[in-house]
């Protein structure tokens, strides 16, 4: 299967330094030197569209702007670019979510992708009025996606479950096309939900061997459900014409990270309920002297950012080789970002994507259908 590349919209602010925030971190004002205005985010989206990225992930949480509203505005500034909208099932009803997706597809010309985020931190979920524990949240997500997919198939839906109940639910308009569901999580409960409902299972950027283990587990569970799942990975990227220049940029970013901030963030992330976050922290242990955890895979971002904390670092050739390594274990979709997001999109789009295209692994959506090698 040919590779698909998405970018990221930094709706908590952007900078030439690493901007904190993300999964499990304290609520702060928008970080960085570039506020997440529609004008700036649209500039990133238009640039990524021009470079050949399929779409962009927009995060969810109290630490960033709302993904539904922000991307709906930005969609008016782009043409074919898709938006991977992250949202939490505990914050809205399944019928409303199904209706919003249908409206989004109608108004945007079918450019919605959905990233369902169960929510790994009870404290943040309570801020949204959600008081279920982690296991309860995954059980509710299972019911939620069952109702949503039933509504998208048409007809009237009745559901009386442990956590959700709807009667006579029906959509006036069905989504066209039905948006694919992206889903992540590393706990056993998360893997079960992914196997039942996900079109694309997303993992944070662990080394390829660890990613291969996850893929194998989800594939096995999905096979029991009579389903097949595609796989994607969430990474940052620092790529340059020369390897030493990329590593110099990584060193510059690291020099700009305050040690007290690292201690505070790592202490907070250490209390996370998320299995995925625990695995991210284990990659570096809060240390600055052992951050290259696999050739050209750097864990420095995770010192101050929750969630995705690793970056592909190196020359365009080295980064392309790491992309191929992930592809070899089963990854077909890449959700990437970099600081700043505008400039790093060009470094990757003009440096790495042409290499992958010449190898038959990717073709710009601006140039028609792609043939897998």
C-alpha cells in the first residue's frame, strides 16, 4: 500500500522552540511566539496542501483550541486538504457526533477524518464533565462508535447500553463519504476497541520493533472480529540536507528547554493514567544524555511535551530510510509535525517526499492516482 502523509496544526501555538502542552500536561495559555490564529494555521494548511500532504491532525484538550470549530474555518482557505479532527466521545452524544460529521462532509466536500480520543487522564476528563474511570471510558467509546457507525449506515437506531442510551436516532443526511475513524491507545482495553471500530490504528513514535509488536496485537484482535485495520504513526521530524545540520537543530531545541520545566513536566506526566504516555516516558527516563533511542529517532520533544514525544532526525536520506523501516513493519500513514510547523513542513515536503516518490512509495495527490510498487 502506498504511504500517506499528514501534517499537524499547532492549535496551542507555534514557535522556533519546542512548545509544551499535549496529552496529560497542565492547562496553559497558548504557547510559543506564533498564536494559533486562523490566518497562521491556514498558512500552514495551504503550505502542507501544496507540498502534497493528505491532511493535518488537529488535537483536542483543554490545552488547545477546539478542533471542530478551528478546522471548519480553515477548510475555507484550502481546496482538497483534509482535516483529522480529534474529539472525545465523553464530550458529546453519539447522535450529535454522527450528525456533525455528516454536516462537515457536506460543507467541506468530504474532507473530514476523525481521530477518536477516549481520554487518558481522569482529571482532565472531569473538567469536561466526564467522571467515568479509564475502563469505563473505553467501554463507553465502544458503545459510542457502535451507535455512530450504525447511524452512518442509515435507518433508525435504538441502543440501551451500560453508558449510552439513544431511542429513535436517525440522520437527515448521511456522510458522503463516511469519514475513516483513527484511534490510538496502548492499553489492552484500547487495543480491543481499535480492533472493533478503527479504520486506522495510530501509535506514538516508539522504535520500529515496539511498533511491530503493537501492530501484531491489533491485527490479531481485529482478525477475531473479522476486520482488517490500517496502521499509522505520530512523529515529529527534523530533516536537513546534511545529517549534522539536523542534529545541530535538535541540539539547539534541547538547549532551549529549561531543566526546571523538564522536571515539572516529567513529574506531571509520571502521574499519567495513559499506558501510551508511560511507554513514551520510558524511552528517555527524563535524561538528556540518551535521547537517540533508535538510529535517527530522537526522544527530546517528550521532555516537555505530553503525547507524541519522538522525532525523526537526520538527513533527508536518513529520514526516508527510517520511514521505510516503519513501513516495513506495517505503517502506511504518517502524522508528522515540527518546530516551527510552517518551515518544517517545507523541509520534509521538499527533502524527504521526493526521495520516497522516486522509490515508488509515495506519489503526490496533486499528480493523480498512485501505484504501489
